[in-house]
């Protein structure tokens, strides 16, 4: 549908190492991605955030860890090569499963500019939608500020005006702009 609407650079993201996931699950996901043939693929390895339930409620998820995450990553590398995707960026985060990494792959000329800019932290990114995090860059001050949206879709829809106002207030105070 996206291609029919004229989009010519489509990305898909996957996360490997999810609770209870196994290499066969990832192989199935990759088969579907192959069928859809996006222009780029970003493979994230699960990073357990400090405030996430996987960290704060460890006992609830005990014994439900993913198995074979390195094998899952190997499957994605082989898939990317088979589908003629080239790696164009790699980054690591704290607390990544099996100490692995995130990799962006793209077909030649289809690299995701957003992915490059967000990693370099040299470009302001205005995020929309539930869970979105805008990142404002102030190079003259060597400063980065983040303004988050609520994560719950229901709350986001109910509080959309608040999310807009939060960004407007931040920008007015930070740089004296009127939006």
C-alpha cells in the first residue's frame, strides 16, 4: 500500500532477543520481510532499559529469556546479504542482550538519512505519535534536550494538545521562538 501511494524508500525495523523468542521466530519474520521487500532493514537487539518491566519486575519474567540471540543476529546478517542489503550504520546501547549491537542495512542508494542523523546527534528530530521523543540540538551550546510524548496511545490521543503545547513551551523558552 505504501508503494502504491508513491513511497519509494521503505524501512522495516525488527527487534531480536524478545522475551521467549527463538531463532525459528526470527527466521519466520525474515521470510515475511523478504516477501515485502523493503528498501532497508534495521535490526535492533533488545536492550533492557532500566525502567522497563523486564528490569523492574525481573522475577515475573524469570525463565522467559530469549535463547540463541547470537544465532538470530547471524540469521539477519545472512538474510541481508542474500537480499542485497548493505550495512550502513551500527550502534550499541547499554544493557543489550548478549552484548550485541543494532545494525542498519539498505539497498544501494536507499540508506535512511534519519537513521544516520539520529545517531550523529547533529540534527533536531521532531517526533510525533505515542512514545515519540523529540530531540533538539543546540550546537553552539553543545547541548541536546529531549521532549517526550506519553507512551500510551489512548493517553496520547486524549492529551494531544498537551503534547503539542509541551514542545511549543520548550521551544519558546529554549530559543525564544514562536511556533
